[in-house]
């Protein structure tokens, strides 16, 4: 089997830089990380200097994802040798036990960390993840709630919105997203996700909020298609509601019409030259027509 | 109730969808190009989401678009599939039931298919799926003997082969389409590949 460097004609520096980029972007492309990382460590380990430790950590986590326990253990052992008392490495040991589904042992590791350092967010997150993996959803939500009540830590919030949504606690999801939007006001994804949660909760007030946040997401990133469609749909629903006055109806029809134009334009641009997209372009056109609100 | 037949194309795409996003819950729609009445033949599927399944707007959008596409291509939506992120739990979530209910409103014999992640190991012999049908306003487990996968061994081989050669990376679900609208959620390229693998001896078009 050809090596990564042969297949892609790259040198070890490029491989190292790619790994760094994936770390910074928080990518979870574990198979690629394992391929590149394993080769980098075994063939060029000595050239990496102190970078090797963070690469060991990155590759170890990716290896767990790919069920490569052999590789994960190798990386872990190197890290244990170098950093014998580290909580961070202890957490990695715990993660390996989780991957092997030895949850009780993993929990013992995390409890030990929390005894030493009760503020260790990472260990708390792992404990909640274990509950989730075991299907103990009610307990997981309880732990999460307790933690959220006592600590306003955005790191925990980041994984939190998906979580309550999975268990249909839309109110909690909205709460987490509100916190995230406060600390990350330029992040269009949080705005858009918040808008989606509000839309799902339903009711006129929530729909109006959702429309506002879809619009905000678009201001932050005018190519966010979800936000564009979301704006179209929320404005259309508001305009169609019997509870709104004439002015609100008119305004929302304007928003919906604007969104529809943008959507059509985006699809026309995307469909140019490619036969494949003819169906999506046509489907969107028809859909927009069928959802059109007529002036009454 | 009636028999349900699952085509190679539908199964392989569902399987590849689940493999493409192994840590996420994924879902999609089951389609049929056969006329109504008699057995339900699931001839195709459209992969929908791999994130935020219980959120409404994108699901509504996807359902509408797929509906429109179906009417343009003489197909109909006959069911829904989902694979849960938590491999040990293959029971339908509230959102799965909701969407399946909606589909059942338009098509009486709609099916709800859950992919059983626990049975998807490389040497699995049985189709890793659990099917539900609507009886007395509730979704009940379907009798295994009413579920047919013609040429299962061949289908299984095709799915494994495509996974090994990395073809699952070609799959586009609705979520990915929204990230890049030049991508085709009808997956024509993948459909062609599956067709090629399914009939190597024939000189079909």
C-alpha cells in the first residue's frame, strides 16, 4: 500500500501543517488524521520536536474513532511516559476506556480528576457523554442541567444545544444558544441554529423571533442557505397567520419575496453549466411558487 | 399488512449514508416509482440530514422539495428511515414518529425503517434494519417475513465494496446540499455506480 507522502506527493512538513490545520479547525476527519498522523510519527517523529506531543494526542483521539486501539495505545503510552501526572493525559486514558466501552473504569478516571480539580470541565463533559452513550438520557440531561446552573462556561454550552434538541428540550437548547450568541456575536451558525429552535417551538412570537434571527444570520453570512430558506419560511408563515395585522402581513410578504429572489438567484448560479442540478433548481422554483402567499 | 420490498439502490444509499456519518443520527426518505396497490416497492431513497434532526425548518423544506421532485419524476414518498447516533438504541425517536406520521397521512402503507447500528459489523449476515408499519394509529413492528430484499447477498456485497472504495464520500444528503448547493441530493452519480455494480454482465444503458 502506498504511503500518504507517495500518494499525495507531500513532504513531512506539509503533513505536519495539515494536522495543525485540522486541529485548529476542529475537524473530525479521523480516518485521514490516522493515515497522515501514523506515517508522520513513525517515519518523521524525530523531526517534529515538541509538536510531537500534541500530534500524539490528536492521532490518539482519531485512532479511537477508527477503532485502532493498537495505535491509540501506542500514542497514549508515549504521552504517559512524558507527562506522568497530567490530568489531560488521564482524560485521554478515560477516553480510551470509553471507546472500549469500559465505562465504569472510565468514570473512575474522571472522578479522580474531578477530586483533584473540581473545575475540570473536560472531565465533566466526558462523564455526561458516557451517560449519553449508555442511553441514560434522563440522567444525562439532569447532570447537564446541574452543571449549566452552576457554571457559565461556553465550552460546555457548545456541545449542549445538540443535546437538549435530541431529547426535545427546545427551551434548554434555546437557553444554551442564547449564551453562545452572547459570547460569540459574530457566529452566524449560532444565530441560525437559534432561529431553527424558535421556529420548531412554534407560535407567532417564536416565529417572529426566528425570522429576526435568520435575518441576523444572513447579515453575518449572506451565503448561509439555511438562513435564507429559514427567513423565507418564517416570513411566509407569519404573513399567512390570521392573527397578524395588515402591516405585519405586508412586511413579511416583502421579506419572503426578497428571500425567494435570493434563493432563485443562488440556485440559478449553482445550476449554471451543470446538468445535475437541474432537478434541484426546478424543485426549488416550484416549491417557492407553491408556497407563495397571495394577497387577500 | 402488506409486503415491502427494498431495492438494492435504496438499501445501498441508506447504508452508505449511515457509514458516512457514523457519529451522527441520520435520516432520509424512502421513495417508490411503482404504482400504488399491492406490495410497497421502495425503489430509491433520499438522504436528508445528519445534524439537528428534531429541528423543524430544514426537515419541512426537505420534505417539500422532495415532494416536488417526486411529482416531476413519477415517484412518491412511501417511508422514512433513520439511524440513531447511539448504536445501542435503534428505537424510533419522537421526531421519527412525527415525520413518519406526516408521510402516512399521504400514503396509507407508509413504512418507518430504523437502521440497527449494532448489526452493521463487517461480517453481518442479516440486513441491519427494523421496520415498522402503522396499525391502529400506532407504529408497530412489522413481521420480518413481509420484508423482502431481492438478491440480498449481491446487495450486501455491493454496499461493502462501495464502502471500501470510499464511494460513500460521494453521497450527498440534504444537509450537505445546503452547505454547497451545487451538490446533487438526488445522487445521480451514485445511482449510476450502483447500477453498474448490480449488472456487470449486461450491456444495459
